[in-house]
C-alpha cells in the first residue's frame, strides 16, 4: 500500500489508479471515484450501521416530522436521503467524490494521531439509478420484513413486465450495494463532486441483519491499490490543499464553515507574528 507524505506522491498514486494490470495486459480505467477516511482502520460502512441498535426507520420518521420544510423541493426519496446525508444525518449512503483532492482533504481532516486512507472506485459504464431509487423508497416505507419485501418486489416485476427467466437476476441486484451519480441538488454535493454507494436491502424481520460490512468492501470495482495517508503529514497536506483552493470553506460552502475558515486563518496569522 502506497504511503502518502506529499501532494506529489498522492497525485502519482491517483495517476497509477487509472491503470490496472490483467495478465500481461494493461487496461486504462475511466470514471474514477475516491473516498477519503481519516482513520485507515475504519471500514467502508455507512453511518447508519456504525452503531448497533440504531433504528433507521424511526430516525427517518422523526427527520421528516421536524425537517419537512427543508425537504419539500426534493422530489424523490433518494434525493431527500442525499441531502440528509450531506447535512449530517446517519443514512445507508456512503459518499464518494470524482475529485481526488476532496478525498484527500477528508482523509486528513481529523484523527491526526492515526493514518488516513483513500480508496479508489472504478465505475464501469453507466450506473443504473433505478435500483438506488427503489431501495430508498422501500427504506422510507419501512419495508424490511420478508413478507412485505416480497410483495413489493412482485409488484415491481409486474409493473416492469420482467420475464420470469430474468426476474431472479433482477432481484439479486437489490441484495448488492449500488453505485450511482448524485444529482447536484445542493451546494455541498456540487462542491464535493458527489457520488454515492447505497447499502442494499436484505429481507429480514431483524433490522440489525440489514447490513454486513463485507457487502461494500467486497464490491469488485474497488481498486486493489489504496493510499495510506501518513498521520505526521496530515497538517502539511492540508496546507498544500488550501493553496489549491481545497479547504473547509470550499468543501462546505455555507456561512458557518466560511466563518470557521476565517477563524482558522486568523489563528494562523497570529502564529506568524514576530515580536520586535
């Protein structure tokens, strides 16, 4: 695993991600997406599943009750889930970005005593938004138990007129994580060049059986080469990123984070003062 200590070494890693060796042939990968995590030991786990016992449906019900006025402009449940994810709600979405520098920012932005990590995801062809939308709809309707799940699936099969010989293959897609490109429907998604993986539904009467960490980690599109971000280099990497316009005020383009950025700049200026 490459260990990153500078922007130069990181960009070299990014360039190498474009190529994958198969036997004696080298294939060029297009459509690369990245995910940065501040702790290299963290799993690829959506936030809703990180604390056992979290009631996903209750959380969403309460959110719609208290935050409905913020969600009215978003027409689909998937778009609502994207907005909630970007503003801090625990969901079954895992963020990716098409900008590798944004991923590096997230890998450096916390946990200074631990190495970070950046993952590369190689999207193969056009993503299918149908499955993510269906998963989001079923989550919002609290369709978790096996009987309800089967009823919804059968209804979808009939409405789409899916032949029996294709039905089992179609149904299995709902059991696998789904990558999709996000609509740029809020400032944070736009600034972060967002894309997502949504955790799949698994029919079960026990919500805690809905997700297993190997589901996303086992997706074949993850590049085998990952970048380990040296903990002792995080501060210097953040300074280099700031010179390129990647900082808290541009990654989170809102008034609160702009003021946080200005506070940071003021502290840095004080550190540079020289008493004469």
